[in-house]
C-alpha cells in the first residue's frame, strides 16, 4: 500500500512547487486531481503497462497517456525508430517522406479518409475541421452533443465533457456569447433531439460533430441505430457528419469507430495513437471537402510543427505494430476481462455500478444506470468514485482521476495485471 504522506513525499514536494509556476500546478486541468482529492503523483518514467513515480513507486497504468500508449509505453521498436529519426533532426518545417508514409497508412485504414492534413493535437484538428465544415457548406451553425469534448476552442466549450465536467464548469469565462450562439447541443443517443434542431434551423446547420463512442463524459457507447440515424439526417439536410476519433481512432478498431460500426462520416479528426506518444493530430475526409484547405483551396490553416518528423516516425511504427494479426482480438479480450471483472466486483461488494468496453477502451460509473448520455452519467456517485480512485492509487493502480473519463488498456497489459487490479478493486470496494 502506498502511504501518501511518506512514500509520495517527493511527488508532494514537486507538485507544491509547480503550483507557484503553472496555473493549478499543471498544464492540463484533470491532472490536478481536483475531482478525486489528494495529491497527483509525479511521473518519473513509464514502460509497458507500468508507471514509476519520482518516489520509486510502481503502478499498473490504465490511462496510457490518455490513449496513445496502445502498444504499451516506450515500446522498444518505437524508441528504436525515434533514435534513428533523431539523428536526422527534430524538426524540418518542410516536407518529408515520413508525412507521405503516415498519410498513406491513415488513408488506407480509415474509411472516410481520401485526403488528410496533419496538425499538432486533437484540439487543433477539431478547430480546423470546424472551420472546414463552415467553409464547405456556407453555413455557420453546428450540432454537438452534451458531454462530448472536442478540444478547448471557443465554439466547442458548450456543455463539454472531460475537464469541464470534472471541474463543474458548464462553459468557460472568456468565451463570447456571439461565438457559442451558433453551437447547438443535443443529448447523446437522442435522435429526436437532433431532428428537432434541424427542423428549427432550416438550411443553417453546417454539420454534426460527435465522439462516436464518448470518452470525455466517461465511457458511453452509441445505442443501436443512433449513428445510422445521424448519417441519414445529415444526408437529408445536406449537412456534414464529423466523427471525432481522437480517442477511438485505431483503438476500438484499426479503422476506428467508423470501421467498427460500418458508418462512414464525411470528415474525421484523429490524434493520440497516430503520433505514437508524441504530439500529433489530423483531420481528413472526402477529397472534394479537403480540397477547400489551403493551399489547394481558400480555407486557411497552417502549423510550423505540423508533420513533425519525430511524430510521423512514431506514428508509422505504432500503426505497423497494430497491423499484426490478433492485435484487436487481444485488446478486446484483456479489456473485457477487466471491465466485466470490475462490474462483478462492484456487485459482489454491494455497490451499484454500470459500464462496459469496446476493444481497448472501457469505463465504469458508480450508478445503477444505464448510462446513455451525459445527464445519465451525472447520476454517478462522485464521492464514491473519489474514494475508489484514492484507494486504487494507494495500492498501485493508476486510473483516470475523473469519473468523466474513459480508461484505456494496452497490448502490454497481461492477465496477471488484470488479476491484480481486480483483487485490489475487491479490497478497496469491500472497505467502502
């Protein structure tokens, strides 16, 4: 058991200093542990399925740098490829062959992609695709779903999930009402609400953007017919359908959620896994839409570090590893064992819980459920989750420090890791 007052003393010291240097002591809000209490641990190194903090404590990791570490942290083949790339330089700011190679791999894998543009983060990809939606259609309004997070661009910070949900902020100060007036929201999995928005805003909606499997309000899967219905509605109203697959891309299937569910959107955003752990994002889709992007077309978007050779190299090697036979079957097996096991442990110890998984993505809510949208997710017992999170952390299991975040497994997780996690979970929940 990790004693948080002695065995994490260095973490506490470093975090205390950080709070005088950075807002809240962090560079991304959820890392501050505000919703779960206690002090965050400060990482020293990662390898495979494990984390070591600056005090030398080891943890089984189910965050995986928020998704990218699908092959395991610091995979030796990725590290080797990066060493070779480093010798050629860290940044070009000019075309490189690595961009072509990764672009070809992404286009071949993702059904909606005929052309792709690389950027530096998922947020940047979503910002660009928002502008592209409006440029292509000549319309200003968009529909997003409550609890879905598409980065921190002004127009998206309306009923967003993730860190916004964790901190209890419905929106953000500094976002003008004139910007968000064109953002329409609906509950996830509610087709009738989307139909009503189209009826109320004829010929004004550029498109619909969503996480096809929600990860930023906790793990929430689409109900049967929901994605199909959105595809029909957007066709009917000559609007664009955009899948934000920053989390789901190359995680729930090699071709993402659109491959898994057989629904092809017009545009897609990607991130995380396609950078192999380095900062990267991408957006792409139909050739006629992507031809609007400068310099091919009039819609401007640029970036000095876009297509960075190190990120491209790590992404190429990661996608190569994911192409090995049996990869996604193993991810699904190990994650199902974890997700089903957690729900069984909760039931056995008398705690109401619901959740599930798809391939290497999972989640559990402390509510009887079912959870089909953000309002359902908010019925979770956040106090109970906080106690559970702290108990797991003290016993060497690192979970996302928010009830409103999905969890991630990797190919490096073993049956022994899952068995230990479930044993610890039973111990923690039995004491609550």
